[in-house]
C-alpha cells in the first residue's frame, strides 16, 4: 500500500461506492494486456505529472461530526522522483504546518513535517507512514508515488464499474506481504484509477476504500487527475472527502520549493495566489 503524493494531498489518492463485479474476460484476437502493463499505465497517468492545487479534506465520524483541513499543495517530478509539498491554511491553529515528501532513489520515501509552533522540521519515520494524516482517513503513505514493480500481481480480471468497462488488478505490496493486499479498479478507456481497496490479514472486507469520481476527473495529454475522492475506513466508521480546486497541470514550479531550507523558511508557495 503506497499512496501519492499529496496527490491526495494531491493529492495523491471514500465512500465505498459501487463495488466492482468481476466477469469472465471475453476471447479476443489481440493479446490482452497483462496486469502489470495495465497498472504501469495507470500509475503513469496518475503520478507522472506536475500539479498545483488547493485541497480540502473533510472527515465525518459516525456521529455526524466533521473535521476540516485545507492545504495548498504542489507536486513535481524531479529526476524521475516525485516531490510533494502540502501547507495547511485551515484551521487557523494549524496554519503553516507543512509536509514535504520526497521519493528516494532506493524507492523508499522521505517525509518531513514543519511545525510552526516549534519553528523546526522533524522527519516522519517509515514506521509512521500508515498513520492517519492530520486526523483524516488519508495516510502518509497515500502521499507516495506508486510503481507496479512494488507489487506481486495476480492475473488481470475484466469488470464493470459505475457503468464503464474496467480492469481489476489485485496484488500484494512486496514490502508487507504478510498482512496487506490491494485491489485497483482501472478504466479501460483511459487507464484512470477509479477505486482502490485495501485489505489486511486476509480479511474478506476492505479496511479502507478510495473512490475517484469520473465526473470530477481532469484529463490533459495522457494524464488523468481526480479532483474529488472519497476515502472510507469501515472499521473506524469514518469517511474523508478530498476535493481539489484551483488545479493547474504542469505549472512552472521551482525545484527549490522541495528543500528543507525552503520548508524552514516558509517561503510562499506558487499556489498561494495573491500572496
């Protein structure tokens, strides 16, 4: 389970939504794609693009109470590594708190958190990557880039999802094969990721579901970026809605924005329009 930069924050990245129903794949003259080919195309469409946006996260608990977070977010591919930055602007008491994630060359991810109350940066350890992101159903791991080589994959299955042809790709993350598996539902027409379902300890029901709404997707060239996602954690009974606004695809972003020095100085982000 590795999830996108702040493409949830951008992301990155809920409600269970319609569940995919596997059907037998029809016989075709042309050779069908493999699960790895489909997943590679889907990740390329989703992550290999530079983004700037405002992200609103709204979490709702079983009592109907809401918790809101608003971020200014950037994501850029630098030397084939995704760099992401998210700065909190709401609520006021968290304003200025900033998260920086960098895809490391050894395929791990470095994450750093700037705490304005302390005026310092702390590193987020690998063990904390599955933790809730600021009290929402989004996790730090959702801020990471995905690669198909990170999974041991099962054969591809054709399915239908919310009225369109799709593929279901199931696999086990190689870093945690003992307790996790994941299912991706990917649109056949443009390789958009429609839903991601996470399972733990062999459970039949998912512990978390991320659904992207087709009507709220933005396409440019070969990229498909969701601007509304819903993340559900059935075990907790909570749901988080992720909405991207002011989205810009491939905007000019200075590489220096993704450095510890820039994090400590709290330099204005390109996304901070008018500031």
